[in-house]
C-alpha cells in the first residue's frame, strides 16, 4: 500500500509529495517488527531505487514468508531525483544536512521533520546511498564509533564487503542516520556504487543481505543467503589519496583490490601539453575501497582511499 508521508504545496497549485510503500503480512498479529529502507536523499544517487524495486518484487512473490512490516521510502528528495540534482533544487541545500528538521520553517526543514517523525518507532532503518558522481565505493556500512556496539551485529548480516567505523567527531549531527540513532531507531548507512549509475551486482548483493538481516530479526521466514563476513575497521588506518595537480585522472589499478605501499594507483594527465602532471602512489599497503570515477580533477580532489592492512 502506498502512503503519503508529507505533502507540501508548491507554486501554481502543485504539491511535493514524499511517499512510501508499506508491505504488511497476510495475517498480521499487531506485534510485528517494523523494518524501514530509505533512499533518494541525494538526487544523483540511484542505486537505492533499484534496491527498493527488487525488495518489493521478491517480497510479493513470497508474501506468506513475510512476518513483519516492511516500509520503503524510495525518494526522500524527489525534486533532486527528477532534476538529477544532488541537493534540494532552489535551496542550494544538501538535504542530509537538515535533519531532524523543524515543523514550522523552510520547506526542506519541514519535510525533514515529517520524515523523521514518520520513521520514529521503527525497529531498524537502512539509509541507502550511492557515493556521488566522482567516486566509486565497494558495498559498505558506515557508522560512528559511539553507535558501533549497537549497530555492528546488524551490519554483519547485511552481506556487505566492508564496515567502516568513524570517529564520532567526524559524523555530522544533521544527518538522518544520526538523528534517528539519537531517537533510539537503530540506523545503518550503506554506501555502494557510483552516482548517476546503477551497479546491478552490488544491488543484488545488498538485497540478499537485507533478506538475511530480516530473517535474523524474525521479519522474513523465506530463503536467505549466508551473509559474507565483512572487513570491519574500527581502529585501522585509512590513507586518503588526493590530487596535487589539475588534469585528467586515469587509474592504473582496479577498484576493490589490495595494493602495496608505494604502488602506482594512477596518473594525472595534461591533455593540452600531452604530459603527465603527476603520478599517484598508494600511501599504505592495504585495501583500495574507494577509487575516483570522474576523471577531471583539481588540486585536493579525492582520488582514492586505502584501508591499511593485509587482506589477501
């Protein structure tokens, strides 16, 4: 059943609507757990759209196996999705910097408030992201150090490759995940793929993990994969590789591999002079879990992230 979370009047008698799909068991008891999946906060991230579709399709094929309530919010920023804009068009605002919002204020703040209130009381929430148009990420869960003890058991069931635990100081308090966790709703942030694209095998990997997690929670009684054991980084060193020169970045390695310290990752080229402006090397021995996708770079542009350690 499609339900409207919030409807806001726009110019010329139009309306902005945030809607969700609610799937309930065939024979509800009234004591079901509630599992929520939200995506589309950033209008240039599309992996979550396919995840929502695939979840609905698979659940409807085996409705008799559903024992909890599943709610899917595919477009928290519909104006951004429609215009392929990362933020909220017209407001020059990242929606994920507006939570928990306020009821009586600007349109984005009002919408954020209504979303948070609608998600209140959920037993678990997944906040799905797809990096951005510049970077490609392996399927991973990100969380703050202060929430790790509570969230890690859920993350281990999601069939992702990597769990990155941030220091609490690096987590923005205005994000949806932080706001929900502060309210007592366990919320995992998933990053995978690249902006404006769909990486189908990443989608299927995560959907398999979602069913495994729902089975663990007693929400799903159907078949589910045995989730892979993710690499968990709580205190591991992460090396950031940034461009020192402007130009066109061309990688020399594949994404999601082990690299050696000092190994050539890529080159920054000057297309006007036909020269190599900079050779880029790994600062650590470890796992290359982020790699530049969009080739145009300027000084300071992020090119790669490497998790230090031996993962062979």
